[in-house]
C-alpha cells in the first residue's frame, strides 16, 4: 500500500483460499491485458475468459502467457465446456486444456440439460487433470432452483472433486443468485451458508451493490467472481472499507462508539 491507515480489515495474502477475486475477461486485447495487470494484478486471483470467447480470441496463447507470467491462472468459461459436451467432444476438450497448458477448468450446465450424476463424473475425471471449479445455477431466468437443491448440488460437486463451487449470476448479475432486478436472493444465500462453508463458494457478483451486500454479510475475505477488469481496484476499496458503501461497516466493528452513518 502507498501509506498507512489503521483499523482496516485484514486481507488474506496471495495465494489465498479466501478473499478470492475472479476477474472476467470478455475479450481484452494484448495491450489491454498488460495494462489491466499493471494496475490491478496484485488484487486478482484468477481470470476467466468469459463463456466461449477463447474460441474467437486472437493471439490466445500470447494472452495466456501474459497472465501466466504475472502469476495469475486462467480458465475457459463453463459455456465452452458445455459446447464441447453437447457435441460429444469431451476428450477433445481435455486435449484443448493440455494444448493451452490450462491448470483450471470450469464445469457447468447453465445452458444445457445435463444429468447431475454425469456432471459429477466430468468433475471427477477433470480433477485428475486440472483444478476444477464447478458452477451451480441456471442461465435461464425462468428456471428457479430451490435452496435445498442448490445445497445438494454443491455438496455433491465438492465431493466429486471440485475445488470450489460457483454461484451462477451471469455477467449481468440477473439470474441464479439474483432476481431479474439484480437484487440478491438473500434467503437462498442464507440457506446455502447453513451447509456449505463460505470459503468453498465463489459468488458471482458483477454489480457493485451485490459486492457490497456479500462483503457486509461475510466480510472482506468473501470470494467474489465475474468482476470486470475496470472494477477490480474499486472492489478492493470496498473490501477494505475505503469506499462510502462500506466506509463505516468495518470501522464500527473495531470501534463501536464511532459516530457515523
């Protein structure tokens, strides 16, 4: 940090298991990637190349090398996995992971119908090759999954070998964990947390109000994902109580007598 401030919440150091920030790269150029990492690389734990953008991204190997040189792992979005699965090309998908030296992979079924036992088999197989992130939730706003089923799916996917589970929200933050307005389904989150340790979950939260909500609920070291590159620095200030939304939240935890909003 550039100077000293007292009474800041403690942040886990990288490489970290909690306080994880997953950035969403939706098609940054090589120069944009370099600029992004120069400014925000210290606060990024992993980068997702959104949905299937890696299929059409120019200079893909060079971009992945830039992230690798910065010590930041990457993975292809779950929609790419689904695109291979629906075409019966799972073995080809595994070869693509090796071809691009990927150390992480996402297993999801947000756009396709996939038997959950089969999904867990994919997780188990891939976990022998890479670190697996599995996503729970549908990209279909009309498909409402009850809380007990979210818990069951998350538990089974963790047992199958997923390192962490991701709560679906899409890049718009308006499905899965959230209502169409972007409002958090707070009852769903509360129920999930009765059974799933918070450090095992990455909550997709692309909108500032959603990030603030999770940080106030679970603290500075909540795992958050689908963060736009331009929002990484702003998010870190929210985690530290250095933006108006959380300014008094952490100060009052340490100093209950402080006056403020």
